[in-house]
C-alpha cells in the first residue's frame, strides 16, 4: 500500500528502520492519533516497538474516535459499551516520523491513521474524511492547493478555574496592553521563544513563514506554506499547533488557540487559503486566464451555499461563537470581495497566477483536517454544479452583511442542528461521520451546560 506520492498511504517499515539507524539517540516516540474533537492522543513508545508499529500497526480502542474535547467517552455513539470498546488498528502515515526536539534530544513522533481490522479505512478518522473529499477532485482532474494560517495568544501559566492572563516580557518585563498590530517590539519581547520555535520547525521540516504581531496584545500569527497536498498541509498544521504549544511550555508560557480567549480582544482565526490546479499544474482561478473568473466564482458560490451547514466544523465549540463580532477582523457573513478583510471569503491581492481565496470563517480551534475538508467540499460543490455567487462586496463588509445569500448560525446549538439535518453533509463526508459528529457535539453541549461558569456568580449571586 506504500506509494510515496500520496500522504494518505501507510508508511513503509523501511522508513522506520532508516530513521532509527540515522537517529540512534532516540529513546521515545510519540505515536499520535487526532480524533474528531482535534485533541492529539496516542502513546509514547520505545524504539524497539517502532518497527512493529510500522510493520503491523498499533491497536487503539475504537472509543478514541468519539471522545469529547476533555477525553471522556461519548456513550450515545454506540461505539463504547455496545461495541465492546473493540480495538481498531492504527498505522503510521508516510513522511511524519520526525524528531520532537522541544521534548528533549531523545524524543520523536509520528502521525497515525485508523483502520478497521479487515483493512478498511476507518470512516471517522479526520484524515480519511479529508482524503475522501480530495478523491472527488481527483475524479474531475483537479487538485486543490491550500494553506493554513493560525493565530494564537502567548499567555502566562494558568491554574484550573483561573482566567488566562498575558505574561510580562522575559526581556523587558513589559506586559502588553496595546494592539500593536505588526509591532516589532512585540516580536522582540519573545525572540527566544520564536528562535526556538523556528529551529524546531526546521528540524521537523515544517514550512513555517513570517511571524507577525496580530491585532491584539500578546497575539501572534505564523503562516504555513501552501501545498498541492491538502492532507500534508493538515498534518503540518496539527504538528505545528503541537510544536507551538510545546515550545511555549518550555519557555514558561501557554500558547492558546481557543477562538476567543479574552473579552474585548480579537479572536483567533484559522484562515484557510485555496486555489485549484488543473492536470498540468495551472491555477484555474488565475486572473485573466480562460475561465479563471468563472471557475473562481463557482468555488465561491459553493462555499457560500454550504457554509451554514458546516459552521459546526468551522466553529466547533461553545467559545467559537464569541469570536464572531463585527468590526473585529472576524467575519460575520458568507460575503465575498477582492482584497477585502471584512468579508468571509477574500480574493487575495497579488500577481494573476497566484490568485486564490482566503476562507476567513474558521477559528483556530477547528480541526485542520475537518476544516480543510469542509472548505474543499464547498469548492468542489460549486465547481461541479457551476453555481453563481452573490454580488461582490466593496468597502465595509460588516455593514453589508445582509447581502449574504445565506444566514450563518451564530450559536453552537443551531450550528450543530444545521449540520445534523443537512443531507449534503452525509453525501460528501459520510452519513456515519455526520451522525457521530452531531452526537459528540450534543454530548459536549450537555456536559458544558451542566457546568456553572464564573459569570453566573458575577451576574446573579447578589442580583437574582
């Protein structure tokens, strides 16, 4: 099953043998599976176990596919007790066995995909969900070229039950208070963190790009390079988030990717960039090319039409919906425009051949695998059905949100309901995935709602 041309293929046992031979100092390897709720889980194995993982696989309980964000079982899925919590077989993805240097010089990691014991791909594995959408592009002779751009906050250590806080600079002892967008002093304040981050990324082969101080104190953004291999991009985004969090802890910090960590400050987005290549590698969205404008508009229309039912993926958590605030660089409507950051779908500036669309809806708390799958579902749907978008937005998109052709669900409950009841989701992403995702999110909603937040006491302890 090994084919070096496709990231989805199972890695070759020889790859592991070569890695161990080239890295004799490795003493631990993290084997990582990322389930639907996008919290990496797995095992830390010893080197003598690695060849077995690459030769046969590693058994993991099937219930790991349907745990909630906190790692608790979701019994209503029927994949816990009724299933006997039966094992599935996890197998390593090609080209993901790398060192994890922030954990020490003797630690490595690799990414796993999940399979049934009969060899069939597990239809709840987010990697497989994304691959299924990519296969639809292959059928029509097209290849998406995509990138992920993730925003995060550098916070101080937080105890359970405490609100997060911004740390003082380790170099100047200054605590950030202003937005300082694109500020260089803000990058200077955390240069040791950034230097360590870039060094580790280079060791892992992660194509991270420029760092910028974003539109809030303590907020940073570091982009990942685009590739015509969306599954590899998603793998790299997952590895990148783990890397950022790990390096932050090493420096006495916490990297926070939740959508809205601070009231009154900008949220964290995961901007997804997409163009589409033909069989000769040409960008079919290229401005001035034959049908370039038409194909791009079909893609935009497809993303617009599918966006309401996919909000539960782009904004998967209760906190996700706090990010959608007008005039905050977070879009609130499925509008589109050219070189306009106030709309949900931005056609970027640049040379004609680089023309692509920036999908600005997704939060940094969304799964890169499922987020890319959801965005590309819309692109494919629009191109396949030759859909037409709404009118283009010029100027302030927030004041023209009513020109969106669809209304986005702006709370967690209505988003999950829209996802659960949309037939197109099952058609593109699989009916079982649709059902299980909805059950997991409804379970999370019930568990989340059972908690009493601090705000309840602030608002009602004396006043009720």
